[in-house]
C-alpha cells in the first residue's frame, strides 16, 4: 500500500499544474503579442506574405486561367490534383533541405525560382503545351509550399520553441487563401 501511495504522489508531483482554459487563452494571446512585436518575426511574416502571393494566386485561379487556353475540364481537374500533391511534396522537400542548408540559402532559391516562374508562366500557358503548363504550376506550388515549413522552424529559433505553434498559426493566417478570396 505504501509503495502505491508513494508512486501516486511522485506521479502527481511531476505533472505540471493544469491550466484553466481562460489562463491558457490569456497566455496564448500574450505570446502572440510578444511574438508579433519581434522585428525579426515581423520581417518573416511580411516576406512570407509577399513571396507566397503567386503560389496562393495560382492555386485559386489555375482552372479559370487554364480555361482560357485549354478547354479540357478533365485535364484541369488533373492539374488541380497534381497541385495538391505538389503542396505536400514541397513541404516535405523544403523542410528536409532545411536540415542541410541555411534558411537564407533556401529562401534565396525559393524567391529566385518563384520570380522565374512568375515571369514565364503566361508564356508557357500561351505556348499551348498541357504538359509544360502542368509542370509549371506544380513547380510553383512546390516552391510556395516551402514557406510554411521553413518559416515556422526559423521563427521557433528566433522566438523559442514555446511559440512554434503560434507562429505556425500566424504564418498560415497571414498567407491564408482567405486573402486571395478577398482580393479576387
């Protein structure tokens, strides 16, 4: 009986006190305020928002834009499926590369690649090749999806591990598809 009581006391002593929902929410709001006030985090959010616009825009209008040049709805549906797969592949790819290269190097690759694809996507669509159109759009979203997977890790390094999830939510909201819907 004494051994069980002692184990029970040790278990309860090692567990952190449970926060009430209001305490947890207050701490979350305070963490968001603190995180957003950090100038490095502000720069990350602004850079992320500006550099992700092309990928988000492509995800939203690829079908409408594609209907101008390609009348095959089945083809455009397939492009949408490949875009979704590209988003998943991109997150895995870029977060894996972050283990080997610095964030600056990876971000430079993402930005320069997005710039190239942004300049050439219209010419590719006008060229009329369904294969090139598909490849271009999938590559754009693969590059764009790297932002969320890399930015959250860098933010954690800046603001601390405790605020990783807060920054992940902030970066998702700052780059939300809702923004595109408001623009269009």
